[in-house]
C-alpha cells in the first residue's frame, strides 16, 4: 500500500517548539514539514480560497513527490450546500492547478446538519474531471444508505473514513480504488493523542481494505498540543510509509527508530514519549517539580476546555 500520511494543516503557532524548532522562522515551516512528511492536507482552503499563484508558490517550496490534499471551499459545501456547483468547482480547480503534480485529493466535507441528497452529491461530483480524486466526508447519519454508496462508487469518489474518540464515525465502505482517512480526536493521554492500540487497529483496517498497490491518504486533524504530528509519525511507521527526513543529524537519528523520531517532535514528553499537556509554552524537564506540576495542571485544564470546544464544532 503506497500510503500518504501527514497532518491536517501545518501552520499552527502552538507547534513552535513542539514540532518546529524555535530557530526555524514561520516562513520556512512548510519546507521543514515537507522534509519530515510526504503529504499534508491543506484545510485553510476551506476558509479562504487563495489565488493560483499561492498554490504555485507552495509547489515550488516542496520537493518532488510531495502531495498536498486540499479541502474544498466552504462556499461550495456550507453556503451553497452543493447547489449550483459548476462555478465554485471550476474556480477551485483553476486555483488548485497551481500545485501541478503536487495536487492530491480534494476533500469535500459536508456540514454536520446537512441531510443526505443523492442528486446534489452526484451533481457536484460530476463537475470534477475523472483525473481529480475526490473524497467526501458526510457528517449526518442519513448519508449511510446504499443509494449514497452507489453514487460514490459510480463516480469513483472515496468515502472519507473518519475517526473520533478512537472509533469509526462513518461506514467503512470502499467506494474507490484508493482510500482517504481522517483522524479527528484520540482518547489517549495527553489529549487528544491516539493510543498505540487504536493506531494499530486502523493500520490493520487499511491494510485489509486495500491492496498493496492502492494509494491511501491519512491525515491527523488533532492539532491541539501538537498531537497530530506525533500520531502521524507513529501511524506512518506502522504502515511503513514514513519518508526519510532530509540528510542531517535529524535524519540519522530518525533512521534508528520511531521513539527517537518522536522525541524530535516534542521537547517535553510523557512517559510514553509523546507530547506533554499545554499549548505553545514549554517547560524544561529539569524544572522545579512544584512548578512543573502546576504547569501540567494548567495544561490539563486548558486541554479540557479545548476538548469541550472542539466537540461542539
């Protein structure tokens, strides 16, 4: 299985010091990211569709073989709600074309309160040329019908397999000869990390569903506390798809195994070698024990607030 594993987005300020070294300027974060993962899901395109020139710049800043999946504009999915799709799809594809051979699947994520409409779905998918891969992520249970499955299959569109709280929240239909998986929130400590058991279960599901020749794209959307980068590294190793980082001391350590690689992602680790609680602030591991306990307590309270807010979205 030629898998593509990465994170949903890369421009998170709270990743400074956790994934991005403090001395790497934000303008170079994409280059740094692309030296460690072979793909990214660009979810910023959902909120605002950049000009084609911006996509061309992203292409120039990433290496050969890098893949950028893009999330469809909310104008198509949340404002028009798939009605009259021709113009917004054409406008998106004109901009996305700036990525050239870096362009990956287009993710069409539907509103959580949008009920199933096979005709609207088919009409939207018909606007995409056959060479463009489209993944669809419905979020209302009314979509889980044979009619919807048939529409996706006929159009060669992948149902996005989605996970929340380490459980599938979509049917595990295989509607295309390629796959797309999104991880929204794990239940491991620290929140919202995924447990090793959950990641292994998902790796087994993917391996069982698709042959080795089928491309499968997997993205971690649990950006809080930098969890996505660590979980993506873990999952990439489980599926044997982690690209080698650029030749450097980092690369040498990464080649010797995942635990050291994960350590590079996080300056403060728990006993499992994963990201510590808190936001973008960091405490040295040799800090005063009382201060460290107070910091972690604040981190747990902040994580709890973020978790409750995240679940409402």
